[in-house]
């Protein structure tokens, strides 16, 4: 039994590292366009409004993909669906190196948007299948850290690449990195089945109250009909635009409004994304500590999100022009708070929905993220063009508190207390 526990532990570590790595690549791919956007804008004669349309194309595709990737993940299983998503977006990223018009750029970003969301559906499904309850928030936090690390390293690495190589080369390197990840993914899940339930892959993780959870009906409309699905969808639609702003627009803000050079942004702007990574670890770790003390997981996740929402209203301080580094410091705090919020929202979804519904629920709720980001991207393009960045930071200050009010009751059990699906029967 000890040997089996050790084997499962090694598998979980390997799986978590692979999810971390691909999340890093995922966000590196996204950030590449952000960093080289001035080059594209100059070559393709794109205004800020034009750039916002390119971002919107990516987010629109993401909204479509989120709806269907959950269904696809449940149908194909974690192993095959993840490989399909990674392969698709890696090719799309590589093709970006060859675009020569705004329409072609929008098309490749649309293709990227169709593939990348699959990671954020298949990864939590893998966590729900292969990790114990008390490890899930930490596992989600760890692979989400990969995303923020990708955003961190993107700034200095892309600047270095574009300094010594043709700047379009970065997209080829991104695509190749994703394709090289695929063999390791198949190796990790070899023999684990297409979508093996946790009870099959981890025999020790069973409890007597899990049977009706495992047998819960699945399907798009079953998940869509639940009130909590809409609460969490709206919460993501309201709050994820904050992260999209810091991902797609904040480097441009530092350059145009705070007057930093590209080299200065590369040296200092990454602190914002590093703080976001710290938020994923802190949020997952804090939730795990409270759960081990006997608190109900769903309530713990909601309370950690409430603490995070209290920090986001600091956003407007970033518009003070006394020092651009004050803007970076405030951006770091907001990014940390948001990522702490986000990984606990993800853990809440895993806790509230049965295994047969997790991927579909994640996809639908994440579609709210893309739709909210798409609308906010167009708002940003208009506001920046006509009013500057100042109003945007005040809008962002309000989004998390409003979202918290919307999703507050979603953590309550529906009808009766929901039994835990996975507990340790043997130590």
C-alpha cells in the first residue's frame, strides 16, 4: 500500500509539473503579441482601436471555444482533449509569424482563441480526477502559477529575442514549445485511461457518500440550468477583464501614459505578473489550511475570494503620475488579489459540480470570462482613444466587489449538504 501511495504521489507531481509547464507556454503565447504589438501596429498601420479589435477576435473565439471545449473534454477524456487543444493553438501561434495584414493577424489570433481555452477546461478536470479534495486548490494554484510565470518571463525573454533575432521569430519558438510538450503528456497519462475517474486511478480515494455524485447526470443543458452556473459565470465575466487589462494593455499603459521605454518595461513590468503568481500560491495554500481545520471547502473558497475582493479597489492609485513604479506596485497588488480570487473560484467549481459535469461547467463559466473580456476590450479601446486610461482604473475598482455579491450564495449547498467526493480512507 505504501508503494502504491508513493507511485500515485509521483504521478501527481509529474502531472502538476506538466500542467504548470503548459500553462506557462499558454500565457507566454498570449503575452508575445502584447510585447511586440508596437511592431505589428507600425507594420500593419494599426491604431489602438485596431489593436483592441485584434484582442476582441481572440476573446470572441475564446468565448465560443469555452462553450464547446467542456463538452469535448467530457466526450474525449482529459488525455486526448488536452493534446488536441495544445496542438491546435501551438500551430496557430506559429502561423502568427507569417501574417502580413490586419485580417491575417486577427485570423491567427482567432485560431489561437479557439485552442487555448481548452487548457483551462481540461486542467481542472484532471485535478478533479487525480487529486484529493484537500490538494485541489493547491494543484489549481500551482498550474495557474505557470500562467503568471509565463507572463513574467515573457517581457524580458521576448525583448531579448527581438533584440537579437527577427521579432517574428518569437511566434515560431512559442509554437514549437507547445508541440514538444505533447509526447510528455501522453507518457504521463499512459495507462490511466481516456478520462479515468479518481476512484479508478486512485483506489484509496473513495468515500461512502460519493456514489450519487459520480452518477449525477451530465450534459450541456443540465449544467446550464443550474442557478450557481449563472452566478459564477457572471462573476467571471465581471472580474476577468481586470486580468485581461493587465495582460494585454498594462505594458502599453506603462509606455504611453507612464512614459517608460520598452527596456524599462522589460526590467520592471514583470513584477505585476510575478505578484499574480504569488497570489495563486497564497490563495491555494490559505484555502488548504482552512479546509484542514475542518471548515467546509465551498465556504472557505468563497471567504478567500472575499478577502481578495477587498484589495482590488486600490486600482485607481495606479493612475498617480508621481512615479511609474507606484503604478507597477499597485498593479502587482491587484494582480495578486485577482489571481487569488480566480484559483479559489476554480476550486469552488470543482467542489460544487460532480465529475461528470466539471469540464462542461468550467467551459460555460469560462465563456463568461471571454465574453466579459471581449466587451471590456472594446470599451478600453474607445476609452483610451477618447479619455485616456484614468476612467478604466476606477471601473476596475468596482468589478470584484460587485461580482462577490452576485456569487455569494453559490457556495451554499443546494437542498442538502453535498457530500465530499474524495476523502482519504488510508494514510
